């Protein structure tokens, strides 16, 4: 089995004070032609909450929960944390790991799904950080996707129940469940790979198929039969480029037109209640729902739910049980992006590469193996170049809400 000597949490990062907001936004959008006036407008969303993104504290809280779960389960690994777009930067963390003598670490990234933004780009970030540190950098293995793990599904099932309970009693039984995830370019979704073994999941490429299956598993686990749909949020590309639709706010309008009176929004594409959840859903989508006369509730993300922390422990142990010859993630291609690239919850418009993720296990609905439903256990390692994108030339258009997943 791999001899891991450290655990690494990799996330997006965010400002922790008003003076950090503009430098953070400039870092996220560097090289993409975002005009200063647009960044200033987006910065107002942060200033409205004191200039502090919740994501860094959420990472600290998750690390504390993971430490406690490691200790309770007898797993002894030091824990580290590095971000893509703000301190603590991933390269600085990898350098500290090397200085501490770490040689082989296992990494958990805060994204559950397949696509360039939500998987491949993290691999590139890790390898770029290792390259910056040099020959003494530890090898770092990324934990597999976890969209159908019980520890991810069950907290959402519980929070969906809790959100339903907040609606007026006369509207709960007919409420519509709207599952949301970050929109990505349609070509990026295509490059995420075809659905394989998707059974009743329906049409779409792997990113869409995984989201669709996750939504089904949450309602199944919750034991509810409400109507449901999948919508997207936080689009950040130009109108000329096709992105996944429908937009959640547009979708709420269509639901209202069809006679729906109440909705529960479940941000299944995210692991914590960061700014894209709190602003794009709790502010923007809630305001749209109110203007449409829709009763609105939003389910909580897993955050530091004990089941989610225990899932991370299980995934580390799963990785520990692999044979020693398990390959390391491939090195970045020349076109790989750097630490100023958007996170899984803030993808950039890119053009597709030729590869798709490797096949997942055909072992279906196996909670003991950490996978529910019909898509099987996700593969442990991605093939070289999977989900690869090269960002096209041209002016970048930031999202309607804000250009960062923090």
C-alpha cells in the first residue's frame, strides 16, 4: 500500500478583509481582460459581508473536523491546507511540507465531480506547485471523485428534508426541488467524458450525468418523491459561447409560469456554503423567487457534517489500500493553467481536449465500497490529459454574480 505521511486539503481561497478583496479578484482574473470597473462592481458583493469570504474559515473548520475524525479512527497523518487563489497558497504549503520532510501525501480537493474545472485543473495545480518547489517536493496523490459517496449524499438528503420543513405547511408536499451546480462551457462538459454505465441517469456527458445521478440519489436517500430538476448558476462566459443551461433564476421563472408555488434549492455542486451559495442563491435567486411569488428554501451543503468528515477518512483509507504501483497523477501539459485560474466553482471558458476520464467501476450501489447508485465507484487516477482544455484567446467576461468560488 502507499506509505502516505501527510494529508493535504486543496481549495480555492478567498479574501479575509476589505483590503484583500480587489487583490484577490485581480489574482483570480489575471490575464483575462476583466475591466477594473467590473471588478469594482463584483467587489461590492464582498464588501456587503465585511470583505470576508467564508471559504477560508470553512476550510479551517473542515480541517478541524478531519483531524478529529482521523484521531477517532486511529489514522495518524499531519494535515496541511493550500489554496489556488489566495493564502495559504498551494505552492507555499507544498514547500512547507517538503521542509517538514513529507515525501508522499494524499490530497482531498473540494470538488466532487468530473470536468476540467472540477478535477483536471486541480491535478495541474498540484503538479505546478510541486514544480515550483523543485526536486524536494513530495509526491501528491489526489483522492478520487466522491459525488455518489454516502458521506456526500446523506448530508444533502438531511438538509433537503430540513429545508422542506421551513416552507409553509400547505406548500411542502408540492414543492419543486431545484438542484444547482456551477455552469461550465458546453464544450467543457463534453470533454468531461461520455456517461458510462449510466443506466437510468439519462442523457448528457459525465459532468451532467454525475450531477443528475447525485440529485436522484439525494431524493432516494431522503425518501421523497417531489418533482426535481437540475439547473446551473454562476455562469462566467460570453453570451456567444454555449454554457450549460438552464440558469437557476431563469428556471425559477419557468417553474412559476407552470404553476409551481414553492421551491427548495439544493446546491449539489458545492461542498460548503461559500460566496457563490450565499450570494448567487441566498441573495440573487431568493430575490427572484420572491418577485415571482415563490416560497423559497435552500438546503445546506455538507460543510463539516460528521458524515462528510468521515467520508474523507474513508477515502484516505481507500487510497491507502491501493497497491504501491498505483501511478502518480500525470505532469501538467504545456498549456496547463497556473494558480490564477478559476476553481471548480468558478470555471473559465476554455476549449476541449481530446481525452475523457477513465472508466469507473461497474460495481453498482455499493455503500461498503463508497459508492451509491448506478455509476459505480469512480476511478482512482485519471488518464494523462483527461478533460484537458486550452483557454481560447479573447476578452474574458466575468460571471453575472462574481468571478470567484470563494
